C-alpha cells in the first residue's frame, strides 16, 4: 500500500515508519489503514504530555479600527482558550492454545493470520469510537465527535440537518492537519502509540487450579482526538437511509458544508448506504453520458467537487435524528 500524506503532515503509516526501524509497527499501521479508510487519512502528532495533549483554540480575532488623523486606535487582543484532550488506551490480547499450533503445518503463518484479525478489529473499534464514543458511558473511551457540543445538535453551526427522523445516518467532512483536526500519540512513544508485542509461550490460568499453555500477543493503540479548529469538521445529519428522495443525502447540503469550511477542502466520509444514494443521484443526472460499449459506466474513484469520498462502515444508519 502506498504511503499517504496530507500535505506535509504524517499519516499513521509514515509516523510508524519513523518510529520503528525494523518495520514491525509499520506493518501494523499498514494493516490498520487497509482495514479502515479513516485511519488512512488521519494526521498523527506527538502529544505534549504523556497521557494528554494541551492545545489552544482561538475564539476571536482583532478587527482593527477605522480612524481619522489625530484619532486614537483602540487597543485589541485576540481571545483564546486552552483545552486538554486525554489519550485513551485501546488494547487486546490474542491467545492461541499451544496444542493447536503443534498440529499446524505452518504455526507462524497461523499466528500471523489470527494476529492480523485483532489489528483489523482494533481499527474498527477506533473508528466507531471516533464518531460515537461517549465518555459518560465509558470514561476510558475517547469522546466521539458526534457527542461533542460542536456537532451534537442540528442547530450547531457545523451541522446541516437533512430532515430525516427516527433511524438516520450522517456524512462527515474532515480537513486533516496539525492546525485543523488531528490525532495524537503519547509523548516520547517509540511506537507512535501502536504496538503488537509477541509475549511468547505462557502458562494460562483459565480458572482456579486449571492451567494450559498458549502463545500470547498483546495489541495496543493509544491515541486522542484533537479538533483544533471545529470548523474543519462538518456534519450532515439526519439523512434517511431509505432511497425515497425525501430526506436522502442532498448534494446541496454537501456544497453548503464544504463552503462552510475555512479552506473548502477535506475528505468526505459516509457509509455504503449513503454512498449508494450519492451514486444514484449522479447516475440520474441528465448530463451523464454512457458509451454503447459500457452502458453501465466504469468503476471509478468517487469525488465530490474535488474532495475524495470514502467509506467508513462504522458510520451507522441507525442514528437517532437530531
């Protein structure tokens, strides 16, 4: 898989490569990004603390004064606030009974296959928590962006309401960058916050007085979410997943959300159900031409106004409408 960067910033793969010369962590990063397109794009920054990251968010800017000769200029200053984003710890252990490996023709390959399934699972868990995590339900989990005050109500300045009710879905546009939206890993981490540690052959105490031998692997992903500039995350909420043209994804809302972003750039994330609405809408445009030898068109990379559209399957179609 090719290295992907966002401008001059490091994605997970590139960050991992610079922290792990022997390539082990880079391999894990590659599997994580292959399994989830959100992690493929996210920018990673080293935190300024071991267990949290403090950052400054600008609230106001000086506006200047129109003056005449011999008139005074008003003294101004910008207003800022400091925020602290905790780094959360997502971990798991793989455990394979030694007796299984004894009868496997290639025990190393068997362990690797099982280990990679854990990595894929962690990627999905992270993506789900990135959008929906709620610290009130689990104080050890990251606070998902849909549960943050800037994006948790239809009246929020960074939210557009598609009008659906009951079970709905959302589309997100994120402009990743060190000054916009990024993830963090612990200060001084030699693994960019991710690791797969082979703990080898262990005695496992399943119940009191009961032992067996197993090979154990530890997995961890320690990270936090930093929405430094809330305008750089836009949400279109309450989209009806049913294809009925009433409260579907409205491309006018997509245009409106993009225009609200400071630099009108980013990546659009949606699930497969909403992507099908977007593709059907494009197919039904009167200016679309299909050649006789390809009447259904070709598979293509989906862009909208030059912004990539990517699938995140952890975005559900069962959200409560805002």
